[in-house]
C-alpha cells in the first residue's frame, strides 16, 4: 500500500491549523492583517518549512540543518 499521500495531506492539515491559530491569536488586534498576508506567512512557514524538512530528512545535509534534535546533539 502506497503512503505517498500522507505528506500532502499532513501539509494541508498543518496549513489549515496554522491559519486557524493565526486568526484566533490576531483576532483581538484593532487592525487585523489582510488575508493575503496570513496566507503568505502560512505558506512560507508551513509549506516551505515542511518541504525543506522532507528534503533534509531524505538527503545528507550538514548537522543542524534538518531538525532541532540534530542541532542539540552538536
């Protein structure tokens, strides 16, 4: 059974959760950020971060570049 669908589904779930957390945490501001700004921040943080982690986990990047655990062992 193929598990190649796990990563995109996990990315979408994390993206949605991050957007929700942003909306809740920024709800009390007098001037809320634009929706495009929230989507841009979520894309950079979640999508690009998870793609970098996927690449870093499957290749031999220098120690400390892939996860905080590797950096803590240095």
